């Protein structure tokens, strides 16, 4: 889908605050409130906007331990490995990657002890050959928005 300047401005405003009113966005973009309403509806319908969600503070809600787990797998079992990983509640992102690893997982747990259990669970999946984990010490930058 081709985004024009109005779409880009609306999307940037929504990424700053998805609860922003159509009236406020219309004033900032320089179009009518109806135009903003129609554009947002179109952006949702076409899948440009995937969802409107609250972004939680992981530390406050008890998921303050974050790590990345690199997974090597048997190629013939890889589809099954990915399916099992998708079902794990503390696995939040899965990336199918190139290089020495097959997948990189972003995980969040309540404690280092729970992280150790999760690493063991990942390693026990049929087809996983090895894992390597990097625990995050501190978050230096995390930007969930896309620059448009």
C-alpha cells in the first residue's frame, strides 16, 4: 500500500499516543476530523495498523528478566521447533534468521530462575540441537515505533 504524507502524519501521531482523538490529529495534520476517521479506518482495514495496544512496563508487571535465546535446530525438525516455541508463554518474539543460528527468541520472565527453566524447556524440544542465551543487563534503547 502506498502511504501519502497525511497517512504518515496520522501514523506517527498514533504511534506517539494511540488514544489521541481524531479532532486533535485533524488539527495537527491540517485536515478534517472526517478525513482522519476515514484514513484510520482504511489503515486498519488494509493491515497497515495491526492493532491498538497498551504498552506495559515489564518490570512493574513482573516480567523484568529479559534475554535473547539463539537456537540451533535440526533442519528436518525446524517447523515443529518453531510451532512449539510459538506456544511458550514467556517467548514474546521469534525471528527466523540467517547465520549460525536458526532462530532468535526474545523472552521475558519474572526471575533468572524462571529464565533457567525456560532455557531448559527450549532445549528439550525435539529437534533443538543447542541454545545460547544472552541475558539483558539493562535496556539502553527500546523504540517500538517505526519512523515514517
